[in-house]
C-alpha cells in the first residue's frame, strides 16, 4: 500500500484544509495510506503532500522525497486549482513543475436522488420557511453582515429564513445586529455541518450568498452551485475563476446593491436557470470521484507510486 505523508501548512486557508480532508478520504478509499504523523524515517522514498503554501494561496505542494540520508534532491510539484495561479507561480520562479487540478466537490452535492440529507438537516435545525437564504462569511469581521442583513430584510419581509453557516459560536456577538434589522425570527445560526448535511441544506435552499472573500478559495460557493443552488457573491477575480463565472457578482464597494441583486436572483427564473446550467457544465469535472484519479496520476508522475 503506497504511503503519503499528509500535512496542512500553518497558513492554509479554510478551503485548503477542507480540500485536504476530502482528498485524504478519497485517496484512502482508493488504496492509499495517509500518514498524518509525519514520521521522519522511511526505508524508501515517501511522497509528501502539503496543502496551503505561500501566504494562504490555494495550492498543494507535492514532493517525492528520496530515502532518508540520500543526497538526491526531491522532485517537487505544485498543484493549483486555477490556471491563472499556475501562471503567476511560474512568473514568480516557483521551483519544480506546476499542475492544474480542480479542488474537489464531494459527490453528494451533485446527487438529487436521495432526499434523506434534506430531511435530516431541515428537521435537526427546524428549517421550515421559504425562501431560504444560506450565507457564508467571516462573522468576526462584520463585512458580511453589512451586506447580508439589508438584503435579507428586503427579500424576507413576508417570511423566510436567513441561514448563517458556522455562526453558532458568534451568535451572542452578532445577534443584536440581526435583531436591529428585525430579522431575529428569520435568522438561524448553524454550527459546522458535515458534508452530507451541507449538501442536504443546499438542496433545500433557494439562494447562496458569499458575503466576503476573507475565507480564501470560495469552495462553499462551488459546492452550492454544484447543488443547483444559484449564488450571489463578491466580484473578486479568484471567485470569478473558481465559480466559472456562474454566479451574480456584486461590486464589493457597493453594499447598497446587495438588496437588489439578491431580490433579482430570487425572482428572475431565467437568470436562475442560466446560473444552474452554467454551473452544471463547468463543475462536473470537479466531482471528487473524477478528481481523485487525476490526483493519483499527479502523485505517480511526481514519483509517489500508486495503488
């Protein structure tokens, strides 16, 4: 069984950490042994995989190391989720070769045939009103709330739910702002969800909102779009490339535009259908079941062998 030394860099952004866990699970299922303890000694070459490198840029470093004590230099490869990032690294003189690999979207997000996760997540968190807006943001910074709350107050005036992802730990701090906008009855503060629960939530919702770009690579927006959930988000170059231009982009300096953008995306059936169509075409290649074989080929190319 081939072994991979699996690490997360100290500066790994949330998307890198999440991708590392998803990749590790996928490779383990396909016959790889993931070593998270970082043992120093090995009888033969060990491939080291590090997620997150270089001030939080989304990428993966793969180094096929020679046996301990060997004078042979390790071969290095950088795997990036975006070709533009690869070009940037090349211009900056990055050592070793560069490969492109979509960051994975777990297969359950594409699967509409199983209503079990939808029922489980809606029952557990008592979700029952529509429209249902799901929001991702960094609740510690406040930028997300200044964009989301005015938009939510407009579109939820007649009822609905504002579901704030990973916000339960910040509830005491941000609840006053929610109440000041009259949304205390609509807001749902969620704890971290498993991938299966998150897929169920996305399949049950009406709109995804990416309210800031401070989380690094916009993995959650990709997962929402893969689920057939239209999205509104910050007009950011990385987000545009990662989401394949399949979302409604809002100028980050124009907080006043959010209410109109959210309302239009909810109400315009043709716009929603176009977003869903584009996302389905562009993100299918990012299915975990398709990306794992591609990562296996990269590991083999770097000298890591294979199952």
